[in-house]
C-alpha cells in the first residue's frame, strides 16, 4: 500500500478525458468521483470509466455512492476486481457497509470512510476500525447539522476524526475541501490549520489547490531548524536545548516534523 496521500484530487467520473490531467497535476492520489459529481443518468458510464481507468504511475481511488442508494451495489461489484488503489465510501455511517466492501475488495487496497453526517461522527470510532483511513465531508456535515461551516462550529467533529483514527491505529484523516477554488492563500491556510489539528491531508477539488495544500502541510523552515536542533542534542533523558526542556515526547515531535519535511 502506498503512503497516505496529502493532497488527493477529485475528478468527475463522467469526465474520463480529465483523468490523465488529474494524474499529472502533482496530486499524490486521483479520486474518481461516482457520487455528487455524476448525474443519475450518467452513473453507469462513469462506473465503467472508473473501473477501466489505467493511469500509469498514479494512485487511484474511487468514491462510490453511499450504502442504500440505487447505485451502491453495482459500484462495489464493478470495482472489486478493478486495478485501483481502493474505494472511498461516501456518507459512511454503518460499519457493516464497510465490512461488506472490504469482503468484496479483499486485503491490500485502501478503504476510506468519508464521514459527512451526525451519524457518521457518532460512529467514527467503529468506522475507523474497519477503514484504512477516515475523511471529513465538512460541507455535507454542516448541512446535516444545520450549523455554520466555520472552524469553531466544526472543531468537535474534526477532533473526533483525528482521535478515532489514532485510537484505531490508522493513518491521520483527510480534511474536507476548500470550496473557494481561486484563493491559493486560503487553501494553504486551511491546510495548515488541518495539520495543526492532526489531519494528514486535505481533499482537493481543483488542480490549482494541490500545490497550496502540499505547502500547508509542509513544515516551515523554523520548525525544521528547531527539530534538527532537538535531535542533534542527542541523549535519552531530559536535556535543556535553548532554554527548553527536551524529553522523549518532544523528540518524537521533532522526528515527525523532519519526516514531513521529506
């Protein structure tokens, strides 16, 4: 299995001519969408395109329609043996639905639970035990609760996904999209905020968001310099570095910063 994606990019499943462009965007995963981006009358053709997608060198995930929809079972059946990296289950709420997809997929492929509702957040810890990763559909979640799509309103849900992922021992979750496409600074700032909360990446809906998202999750020069100083101090117990007491948890944080720096 590949390293967890930081800036995966959505592409509509009914626009196969865009698949290769998405793969060449710099995104570390291509997310072919069979759900919101595809009208009902186009679902079947989009499903065939996703199942037959051959993007050399690209990690491909397919977002399928939610359990209980008329297209869900056909999506799973068509993609179970397809040469893709895995499946994203939209509107994930029921751990049993994840288990059924896993049984069809077999081991070795990713299974991402996209949490987009109050029920999904309530079941996040169970979902995390059946998934390889969680993701946050923040816009749908806000609509389900009738709350504002603001940092303050969504903080509890975001932290629950981070905590559920950690408790299950899976990759840090993916944060939701930035709906404003043309504001690179906003995308980068929202990615940085997500990283501070413990997210490991962020969903992208336009190629120009990829670079901004990667910058947002990359540690800054000051962080890298600090981490190098901490680890250069050596030792196993508590030592003082630049007026700061350094012990094992601080060293772990420094190691993670350098790992993110590549």
